C-alpha cells in the first residue's frame, strides 16, 4: 500500500481559524514536532495579513515548545485544555490571552466524546514510521 506524504506546511493548510485541534502525545515523547510549528507560521502570516487565526488545543498531557511554545508565541491558541506546563502558555493564560480549562487528564476523553468541549476538527499524530 502506498502512502501519500505531504509537507508540514501542506498539513497546516488543513487547519483553519476556530478549529479545535487534537495533538497526540503524553509529554514531549509523542508530541508532534514539525506540524505545530508550521501552524504557528501560518498563524503569523494570517495575522500579518490582518486575518484572525486561532485554534483550540487539546492534548493528552503536557507537550513541549513545538506545540505550546510555538503556538503561544504566534498568538495562535484561543483555548487550551486539559494541561499545560509551558512558561509562555502559562503567561498568556494568566494575561487572559488564552482561555484555559484546567481539568484532570482522565476527564478529557469522556468530555470530548460527550461533546462538552465541542468537536475536534483535526487530529495531528506523531508517527515515526508508516
């Protein structure tokens, strides 16, 4: 079976303003590292053109600088749950730049499944080999 591969920038084009995006990983080990940076670059380009671009970010746990850091610095996060541990994100949450819902990690999947947090539009999953 042949798989079609696309660039991180092409993958970022699937993400739109106001989308809710689920990112794989539980800490930095399985967190995507390339596509979130491409999304952050897209957000910066949209903002420079005078267009809004922010997404909801849902993860299994804390991530790393490639997700929370890059997206926060690009002002691309409208909401974040269930957990974060990045200094830039924490500062943005405390300044009310990001809507943050501090729920226990174990409650996220059920809350999403029941629709309490809205629909996940896109999931980005790190894979080392296909």
